[in-house]
C-alpha cells in the first residue's frame, strides 16, 4: 500500500499533469483560433489521472495489442487528446500548435492519421459503442489483459447509440471497458437535459446492467480510486464524473457561450496565469503493458461451397462466410438479430465464439465491427440491406477511421416481394457508393457470391455486398474468377446491337430478355457489373462502343446514385442512346415477379427497352 | 362505477374481439402464405381492450384531428393491424385476405396507403419516437385532448432510437402518449436479451423519467385497468405487458421458429378450432372522440429578410425560417442541439413554443418531425448536414410514410474548414437524392436561400436544403425568383466555349474562374443548379449544346451520387467532354480556401479544368 507521502506525491503529479493538459488545451486552440478548450478543461483531471496512473500503453508501439485503448467518444475535446499526447511525449510543443492547420496531423477532431488514435470521433455517440465492441471481442476471444477506456460527453448520452452500447456491455457482462461520462452540465447551446443530476445518469446506466461510480471529476483522489475500481471490477462498471466546463479558468468556468470557442490571445494569457503560468510543457512517465499477444490465428485458404442448383446469394453469403471463418482465425461475424435471414448463422456452426449477436441495433453492430478491426480482427456484419441506412453515420465515420469492415445487406430491392417497401433496400447502392474508398459488390449467383466473399476478407476499407432474398439460377461455374473491379460479359456476339448493363437479381432478367430477343434475331450484349464500385469502365466502354452507344442499364434500386449513375460516370460523357430502368414509383407488396414487372425491370421491360433503342 | 355484470359483459366483449383478432391474423397470413401471425397473437388481447374500451377514434373520419392515434411501432404485426381494422368495420373479410397480395392496400408492413395508418412502420424502433414527437407538439401547442398509443415489440427496444423516444417523453413530461411493450420473449431468431424480465424493462423506462405499469398482457381486466390509468396519468406512463408469442394457438405458443411464418392451411384450421371455430368476423362499436379541433393557424405571406452584404446561407436559413414561422401558425422547427450553428435559433425569437429542442439525437428529431406532420404541422428540422446520416433510415421510412418534412443540413462540404472530415457532409446530396420523391436544394446566397426556404414550407415530400458555414457574397437581388426545378445562368455570352455547372459554395468559385477566364478571352457559361433534384435538365441541355458538349461540373461532395451524377442523368447520354471536379481524397483540417483548393474545386482548379477542355 502506498504511504501517505507516496499518495501525496502521486496526487501532486496528477495535479501537475492536469494543469499542463489545461494549458496545452488552451495553447493549441488559441493558436488555431477555434476548437473546444472548455470541453477539454472539464475532463483534464480525469485524463491526467488516467494517463499517469492507470493507462497501460507503450507510446512507442501504438499497434502493440497488449496496449490499453483510450477512445475519446467526445471527439471535440481534441485539444485535450493532443495535450495528452504531448504529456506522453509523442508530440512536441511545435506540433501541438499546428492544431487545426492545413497539413497538421492534429485535426479538428481526432482521426487515425495519428497512430495513437484508434478511431475517428466527432460524430457524437460513436466512440462508446465502438469501445464496447472492442472489449467484447477482446474478452470473449482472448480474455485479453488490456482495458478499454472511453470518455463520453454528457450531451452525447442523448444519442440512442450510447444506450445500445450500454445495453451490449451490460448484457455481455463486460468488465474490461470503462465508460467515463464527463458531466459538465453544458452542451453546445445551453444546459443539457439532465444538467448535474448524476444520480439520473447513474440510474439509467444501472438499469442497463452496470455498476456506477459517481465521483467529483476534479477530486484527484476520487478519480484515482474510481479508475482503480473500474479496472479491477468483476462487473461492467461506468464512471459518472461531475465536472465543471472550463474548470481551472475562472472566467469561463460553467459559463454558457463558451462551447467550441477558442480563447483570444489576451484571454489565453490570463488563463495561463491562472493555470500556473506560461511554463514549458513536459513529458511524463507512463506505464507500459505487460507483454501479451493474442494466440496466432489460423490462416488457410477457405474451402468454398460450390453450387449448381438455384440458391439465394444470401445463402451463398452465409456458406462462404462460414468457410472463411473456418479457414481464418481473424474473421468474425456480427448480425443484427436476423442471422437466419442473412444466413450469417452458418458461422455459428463452425465457430460459435466468433459469431456476435447484436440484436436489433444496427448502429451498435457497425460500431462494434469498427472496434473489433482496431484490434486486428476482420469483421463481417450483416442485416437486411435496408437497415444499414440506420448505421449510415457509423459507416461514414468508419471510412474516416480508416476502418476495414465488411458489410452484407440482404433482401435488397423490390424482388423481396411480399414484405413491402420498408424492408426493400432501394438506396443502399447510392449510400454505399458515397462512402470514401468503399467497395460495392452485387453478385447474381452462388458461385460468384462465394468468390466475392472470400475476396472481401482480404479487401481493405468499407466493403459492401448486396444480396438477394430469392433463389437465383447458377450461371457461373465454380472455377470462374470474379476480381473486384471486374465484370462478366454473359451474352455477346459480333453483331450485338445494344448493351445491357445490370447486376444481381436483374442479371437473370437481362439474360431472359437477351435470349428472347435472340429468337427474334436481335442480338444484345449483357454485362454483369457485379463490381459496382470500382466499376469495370473499360469493359463498359468497349461494349457501348461495339453497340453503337445503345445502352440499357437495369437496376433494382431508385434511379439516383446506383448502378445507372455509376455506369454514366464510368462512361464519362460518351454519346449514348440510353434507357435507364430503375424503380421509379413507391413499390407495394406482391410476388417478386409481379414487383419486378411493376417496377419496369423484368425481362419483358428490358426487351421492350432494347426494342425502343432500335 | 360499472356493476359486476357490466364489467363481466365488458370483459366478455374484449375476449370475443381478441379471439376474432387472432382468427383474422391467422386467416390473412395463411391466405398470404407469409407474415407474422405469432407476433400478432401476443398483442391481440391488448389491442382488443384498446379498440373496444379506450381508443377514441372516428373510423369514418381518419383525418379528424380529434382522433386518438395508434401507431404500430412493431409494424410486422400487420395481420393484427388489419384484423383491428376489420373489427372496426372499415375493411371487410374479402379485403382482409388480400393481405400481402399485389394491388392490395394491406401490405406486408402497414403504410399510409390505408387512411387509418399514420405512418409506415416495419423498420423497428421508429414508431415509438414518432409517437412521442406527435404527443409533444399536441401537448405543448394545443393541450390537445387526443391520446397517442404506440405498440412496441420487445426486440425493438434494442434500438437506441426507442431510448431517444423515452428520453424525450420523460424530459418533456408527456402524459398524453402511452407506449405499450409487448414482451413476448422471442425475437426473430431466438430469445430476446431480457426475455420475460419485465422488471428490467420497467427499471430502464423508469430511469428515463416514466412511470411503468407492469401487467399480464393476456389478463383483460389488468389491461383494461392499465389503459385507463395510462390515459388519466399526470406523468409519462408506459405499459410493460408480459405476453406469450402465438398466444391462443397451443402448438405455436412460446415456440421458437415461428417468427415471420404463416400457418399452413391445415395448421390454420387447427388454430381456428382452438380460437372458437371458423366463425364469421363481426364489426364492433367503438368510441368516437368529443369534437375538437386545434386553433386556426395564421397563414400570411412571410416577410423575408433581404441581403446585400455577404451572409452565410445557414444564417439566411434561420432568418427565413423565423419569418415563415412568424407568418404561418402551422410551421414548427426542430433542432438537434446545434441551433446556434444552424441558426434555427432565430425561431425562438418569434415563436419559442414552436421551437423544439431535440438535443443531440437526430433519429428522434426526424421521427418527431414525422409525427408532427401527421397532425397537420409543417416541420423544419435542422442539424449539421453530416449528422442527417444518423437519421437516414428515418428519412427513408418518412418517404414511405408519405410524410411532408423539411430538413436543413448546415456546414456541408470541405468548405467548413478547421473542424475536419467528421463534420463535413460529403455524401448528403447522394443520400437525399436517393429518397423517393425527395427535393434537394443547395443555395449559394442569402436571397436565394430565403426564397427557397419559403418555397419549402409549401413543398410536399422530403425536402432537403444544404447550407454553407461561411459567409458568401450576395449575387442575386431580393426580387429574383428561384422556382424549385429551376436553375440560374449566372454567366453567359453568345460565344461561350464551356459550361460550368455547380451549386452552393462553389458557385462563387465558378464565378471567379469565369471572370478570370474572361480576362483571358475564354468565355464560359456558369449555371447555378440550386435545385439539385428536380434538376433543370432543359437549361443544362441547352447550355451543353451551346458549348460544344464541353462541361465542367463542380461540387463540394464525393464524386458519387451528387450533383455530377445528377447532371449526367439529366443529360441522358449527350456526348460530352467532361471534367467532374469533386472531393476525391479524404480531407483534413485547414482554412476553407485551402481545403477547397486541396480538393480541386476552387476557382483555380475550375479554370484549369476549363482550359483542359479547350
């Protein structure tokens, strides 16, 4: 046990660090002329104690899997993030004041451009479920010794995704993650809903299955004690810290109108005087983790199923994912309570511990996938394609996080039939194309799906696979290859008059149309653009060139942002006689064939469109 | 007080209705060969009691604002919805068995194609916050006598949006809305997280500021009592009903593997035998509301501010919205805790009661807007454009709900500068274009913004306005008009060599480029495509025709799904020499001008692109 003197010394050290964190938060934001110093000051004491007393992190090896993780869910407190990095000695004073400037790694909100930042934050309510997902995999798969810490703002607890995170952590009994809520009472434009009612926060969190430590977030000994207890707890434990926004600088403390506002040079001078003077910053010793690494993961070539009879691409997805999981120890699966529909349940048969049930909470699912890839796993997350719209902000942010995640959306388009429009993804291609660096795949048969799923495991970035509910014919042999960025010419001849470009379910309609037209002596080229992004511009251009610019694009999707516009962008201004067949009117329920016809995207409609071009 | 006999008679009636609801739920789903009968059976007793004993609804006047509202958040229980309509006598047996068939109003999940359905449900977790938003406006603006009832599934409480709804209802003290959770223990692919732990549900809901009535959802007297208490409560009150999935049909009760599965004809026969026999359905008397209507709302022409000095379009949005609110009593504003940034706070100055603070919860905000428009209000909801991605599922569903809502997203694009990519909407145009029937507007100056905001108030469907953080020059006089679907030719001459199409912030860059090029004797046409959807295809085609097909499209957005692809779609295969300037690389922080240049979308880059085409 520490002696009184040692304790005193420790608290002195914490105090010294906390004041430096405050000074540096002000210095960098004042230099930038913008930023969130007051949101940084409220959490400075908590972070000082965490950094010097509890975080086990080798700052020279940010990728070391033994390290603890520290996720700033309240990403706008970036001055504090960078002040912590300064105190840890990994950035210097000169870099600190490049905050928010062009070319600096110290962006307005933290991103993994800095090696010590796991994920981008700044869209509130995200860091928390990301931390939870990371902790879940670490505990279940490895009983990993590292601890996950995440700092939340009080305002962001209004986001439902925070409660999805608490739900998951409570349900899974995660004692290796500590959310710390910085209850500084003030949001951007005024008081928060609960202000300083920390009991109300505690009651909510406890109701989701957690123990809660309520503390004064400026009492260093209380913080120290709470962080120790949280790390050692046998049950999920959160910390609710009552704090003062702007703490330490009298003229901004607990004042409205100071959110997201830098102090002027004069104000900063006064502030620094209150914070011990404009003294140079130091680097402080921190604790490293004990050496540890997860068990080596198997890495074999997946033994993919092959198909000859009609099969739904969603089923082929499940089969292929199970094969990938069986072959590779780093691949994990997540599903939002529809694994018997997406067929990701196949994974449970080969590696039940690597199947993560996320219940009906798509934000939590994508967040967890992002958290899991931080610690070296390769997640595949699945639900109905329509319901990935629920997680679009998380997908957008995952791209900024440089995350490598794979998403599979089933039941796409009107072809699902009876369930009606709420279950029909008709915007998913647009949504997923408009994600930085994304890959968008849309297979039409079982063998193609299997190959693409195997390729997804190796593909970086946000990789999306769109699958179909109904069984579809198998048109490709199991030996064919389907490179990402490629396409397949499934019908062609020297005297083709029109090119049809399509993907997924409507490939089969296009083939039917082509075969029917052939009987009338109208030859058409059919291209299966299974790689919607990147798209095979070369093959498209060649086909369009060979068919006099006559082009029909068919898609089970709204007209905007999907395959049709991807093709137009790829052709970059080529002269076309164009028919774009897409879903124009709001669909209803009906049989798949009826709905494909009603939407004008079945074989008959395609054949008519072709004839209209001749 | 009712006599014992009267009570007995009432309970008998409830029982009779409940069994009919069960029979009809089975009949219609078996006829369809799909659907969710077991999820309907668990809630049949609650709905029978609600329909016959508590709901005040004139079934012949579904648009009567005096009516109660009943929102099936668990939309997959559509057989029960339609069975209720049958019991109310508004659909007949013949229509009931058209369930899920092509051309039927009885879709797989309920939509407002039926006049008694307020909003489409089927994406779980949405009906609840929609109901809360509706109740909030009804109570605050009118002390309306109607009550809002919403039936939730237990599985959907995993969605954070449900807790956003509870948070809002608790915080606002709403005693005019009753969420009823049908705790039937089983989700789609197995047990829910909390199974029958109704105390855990109650603890969570209570922690969010509600009273909770825990009941047996099959005890008619308990249900009756709880519904009475909930309607009369002075505090927010929810009902947690323990139920049995498939209740009433022995061989499906509390069984896994029966979610979303119709009974076969033989099974249905057995089920009907258990439910009192295959007897004809009846219509039952229900209670009408007392006559009531909200006070007549002012409807004047808004007095819009006019601008000559540079102003941010977000500021012009706030000014115009305040003018619209002042002029029209049916317009309301919602904001997700950033009203001092979106400038919707201007509304508070003219009609504070019609400004609804949604805190940082964008799903709840859009849901509430949808709820408010059901009762005749015309909502405008605002946040940073980037954060509407959080609510995309709600926006998608709002289109299926035939909702009329207006969304304003500020701080779009790299031009925001220092805050970095998490705050930059670069996918919002793609996302919003790919919404059925949507309108997408992107003004570049204050006067244009004002006119568009006024037009938005009258525009139906999902109407999106993208605004800019920085002040921009005023280039249009206050007397100009900006019809939706139009565009402005801001630079043109008879010998233009290239057309530049752009909108918003980059209009000013294009003008600078055009003026610089003019000095070098290169004439270009500049089109301000402020109406991104619908787009002014005619003006675009004429310009491109007049400039030899030479076209530069410039946008502060990813290349996919935004203005560039909208223009390509509008030009429908015209031969082009095209340069599409959009944001390709992940942006960082910096000054707006630096970031516009780095992204290749500033005046210099535009001028270079023009030269590259000559």
